[in-house]
C-alpha cells in the first residue's frame, strides 16, 4: 500500500513539475502565426500543384497574407472565386485574372506528319529529345510519348491513339503549367481561355523555312506572313519563320484563320461560319 | 596472363567482318556538307562565304576558343551555301555546303607517300601545328588534340598511351590503319612524345588483332621508347581511364583527367593525323571509316573525306541490305542510330554499322529483378540500376552523390541487363541534369 502511495505522489509531483516547466517554455518560445494563414489556406484548393509559382498551397497562403498588394498573385486552379474569397478574408483588393488554359501548339498528327524513322528507346520525351529530333521530319514537334500526360495531376490530358498527340480536356485544365514544364520541346503554352472558351492560336512551333517545314508536316507554319498582313490588330508577329498570335491583342476576328494556307492556325469553340465564307467568295 | 582493366567490363560478339580489308580511297563526292560543330567544345566560326572558291585543305571555319577546332575544306570547289542542315540526330545544325569542282589541293600540303622521320619542329610548334590542323580525337569522342597535348602548369606527364584497342565490336578502322600506316604511326608517336616531353610510350592493342600486334612490335624495335602492350579482349578497354588502368595499373581519380596520374592518351588514328599534319602539313579533312554489318555484302574500310554523305559509303559497300533495321554512326555499343543516311561523315565517324532489323530492335522492357549484373559489369564501379531510378524520379542530389558524372556511357549495363532496361538512357538524362546543376553552382 505504501509503495503505491509513494509512487502516485512522486509521479504526480514529477508530472506537475514538468507541466510547469513546459508552460514557461511554451510562453518563452511562442511562435506567433497569423491565424489568417490557416483561414486563407482553407479556401485554397489544396491541390499543391505549384501553378501559382509557390511550393504548395500553404506557401501561397503565407505569401498572400504577407504581401501588401496581392494583384500579382493568382491561384489558377481556384480562379476568380477563390481569389476573391481569399481577398475577402484579408481585406485586400484583387482583380480577377483572366482564366488561362493549356494549348498544344502542334498539329502534327499521323496524317499530317508522316513518320520517317522509328524510336524504340526509353519511353520518355526528355530522353528521346536529347538523343534525336523525333520520328518525323519535323524536329520541333510533339514526340507523342506523353510526358505531359504523366505530369498532369488533374486528369486534363490524354493521348489520342489516332493522332498520336496529347489532348487537353479544357474543363479539367486548371492552367497549373505542369505540362508546360514537362514538355522538353516547349510545345504547350498557357493562353487566355477567351470569351466562351473561344481562342485562336498558331498550332505549330516549327522554325524551319517554308519548304522543309511543309515537307515534314502538311499543317506546319511555313512563315509566309499572310496572317501578319491580314491581322487588323497587329496581334501577329513573325519570327524565325514562325507566326505567333499575341492573345492580349487578338480580338478573335478569325481573318488569319481564313488566309492561312496550311491551316496551321487553329480556332477553337467557334460556331461554324458557313454563311460568312460564301459571302467572302462572292465579294471576290 | 594478358593485362586488362580491373573493374567490370563485358565481351560482346566481335564480328570484325571488315578486318584485313584494304583501305579504299573513296571517290570525292559531288557535294559535301561540312558541319561547323564536329568536336567537343565551342562550334567553329565560318571564314568563307557563299560563292567563295576553296581548295582542299583550306581553312573554312576557325576555332572560337581553346577547346574548339579549326575546320578545313575536304574538297575543292565553290561554297554553295552556309545553311542549317539535318545532322545525324535529326536536328538542324549549321554546315558549310561546298559544290565540288576538280580536286585542287593547297600547295603547302606534301602529297607524296614518302616517310619523313626527322622531327624538326619544337614541342611548342608541334602543339601549335596540331591545333591549326584541326585535329580532334578520332576514336569518336572528338576532343581537340592540342588541348590534351598542352599539359597544364604544375602537372607532369611521364607516359604517352596510344589507344589502338578498338574495343567496339565490328569496327576495324584503327586495325587496318596500323597494318597499312604502321611506320607513320610510329613517327607520329615520336612527335607526340616530343610534344609531351616524355620518353616512354605504350601502344595498347587488344589480343584479337594478332597481326597488328606482330606488325607493330616489329616496327617498334626501330624506335626507342615505344612498347606494344597486348591486352585481353574486354569492352570498354578503349575508354581512357580503363586503358590507363590496363596499361599502367594507375587509377584516375573520380572527376579528374588522366594527366592527374601523369598519362596522356591518344588514339592511333589521331596519331596518324598528327604525323600528317606535322610532317606533311596536311590538316585533318579525311579519315578511315569502317562500313560493316551482318548483311552488308562488302564490308570495307574507306578513306573518306569529311562531309561525304553516309549514303555514298553505304553504296560503296554494296548498298543498303533489304533487311536493314538501323544504320548506326559508330560502333554497336556507343554509336548512335542515324535518323537519315544523307547526313555527312564528320571527324568523329569511326564507322557506319548497318544492323539487320531482327537484331536492331530493342526487346520489351521488364521490371528490374535485382540481379546486380549491371553493377558487376560497370567499369566505373557505379550502380546503374540505382542511377536509373534516381534519374527517373528526378532525385538529382542523390544522383550526384552516387557519382553519376563518372559514367562514361559505355552501355555495358544496358547491354547486360536481362530485363532489357534502358539503363543508359536514363543515366544520360541524369548526367545532363546533374551537369547543369553543377555548372550553375560554380557560376
């Protein structure tokens, strides 16, 4: 009985002593953490994709709390809703950033771009690109080994067996940019999603001169410059035999699409424009 | 017991079909395209322009740094254009394209076949001449030769090792060169010995070339300081560090150059080019190229001008066999598949190997069974299976710790892997990344 009592008393004393020490230590080394960080993190998507440029949502929340002006910061996954919710917690101003989406700037399908060799090495775009220029005559285009698809955390990409090219599922794409970094050929670009998801872009990155580019791929940009001349908004520039449409300047008039001789300029989600074409023909 | 290197190694089928075939001089093509980057280091800068008349041996692109090399016209004629053309990898690279007219050689080149044994130039002059002649390592690595000959201050070279191993299966270019130009190689060795100020030279030859060993040994008796070292057949004995180990038992430390252990290694082909440059004032614009393969009707050794399309060599060897699966530039172990056979021969082209489809294609990749064969064959003592995994998972700091940069890319691991894993592909990827990281750190 005595032993039990002594044990209880001594352990109790030891426990209370430790508690007192811990209490003072906790007071002394207290780390103040802004409670808003937790609140902001709560409204972020918790995808930890890195699309905002920070390593994970927690780091982004800290950056949001810390920054005085948060207009440069954007969570592409959450979009305008998330950002306004975060801004609301912090009492800061935020301008809604235009939603972006990944686009594949290559139209080198199996039909457009015939194979000239076969690759049987390691199934990785990065490895293949360090070894050689690809299975076709175009050394700029997509390898079709799907490293971008592997990089996508949002099920927004798949490989089309028929064309041999990756396809971006627009509704799932959160424009985190993982595929852009994964692609060793710099084919994927983040572009403005556009009103009603309508957008126009040059679906080619081939910098070869016209003749070899066309020989390698029937849908290649041959650098003819017709689109540059046609564009009423100066949105198109031609560099190294390759046209590029500035999405900030583009007003989606689609004139360039009509003049492109190789159909290298792609328009997405526009309604069919049959009547207009007829009109243009009669006018000529 | 024959000497060899101490760690790892494999012994693939030798298949030296073109052994003993006399070196045939290939006719000058109608048009050559000479790439301006044929060596390790900075690409050269063209010094001719469209429409210029050039002669054989005339400088057409100047070296742009210490580690770079001059390029001379392999033909006479008119510069047609300087443009981007497809290279062996399918990427476009800048090249000087010359339309051939006649075969006018620069007058300063001595075209006679006489052997000149007197070495009149001083060591400094020799190194300068080698640099001017645009000589690079002809074994395939294409490292500028004058850089290796310029021993850095504070370092001492006491032995010259000549690489006549030709450990790559199929290739016979160096073998045949020794049989036909043995005397010239001996004089070339003396020139290199003078440039390096050493009195000892070893020529390492693998035991599968007994005729070359006998021939060279007999010649060596006439020259002081040169010994022939017959070596056991083992791949990759032609690797610099492996050859030094095999011939001298000296180990080059990780990340260091052979000069650290007092050795300089040069290929026999390079030595012959040095002889021609120093004694005959002939810059490097042609080389011996083996064209071979299991189904090739006429496996041959050609003396071809740089810039000649591969297709012309293939035609001269009896044309492309019907069952061709791959055409490889170099040997089967370290060579690279060509994406198209119109690409030109460069200074580093030691062979063109035509593989039948049946043996050219890779087998399906299976899971690693942890047999450890890749570890036991790695001549650098690395763990290829581990390096592949860390490269695949992008764990670059671990890759660096595991000495990924020591890999000489010999391919013994991929060759031996029973699960057909593309070990070297991933290691090469890792080497590229780790190299980038290390360079950015020193900046």
